[in-house]
C-alpha cells in the first residue's frame, strides 16, 4: 500500500476532486490525507477509483482535513466523526 499527504488549496474549485483523483491514480496512492481543502459541510464524494471522506470543522473553511481512499481498501476504512 502507498500512503501520502496533499495540501489541497485548489479543492475550492468546482470539479477539482475529479482532476486530483486522476493525479492520485497516476501516483498509485491508496490512502491520502488531504489538508486545507475548502468545502462546506461534511460527507463523501466518489469518483471511479477514489472516495473522498471529509468533515467540516471550521467556519472559516480553512485547515480542514479529509482522506482520499482507493476503492480497493475502502471496505477496510471505518469512518468515525469525533467532535
């Protein structure tokens, strides 16, 4: 398995997850911690190969953290939200 981190300020743009998921597939990463994305609310977003799991913690839309999980290991990931 390959792990990584990504500072993703560009996640604020519409459609950016699809573009970034292609880049993750090129790097053959299985689990990536995504830092500093700027999306409202929390939830999951799925593409063909990756699911992005994220939680909103900050009203300023800064310093948010989420995870991109490859579909092969998604069933092994347990999502828990701690407040």
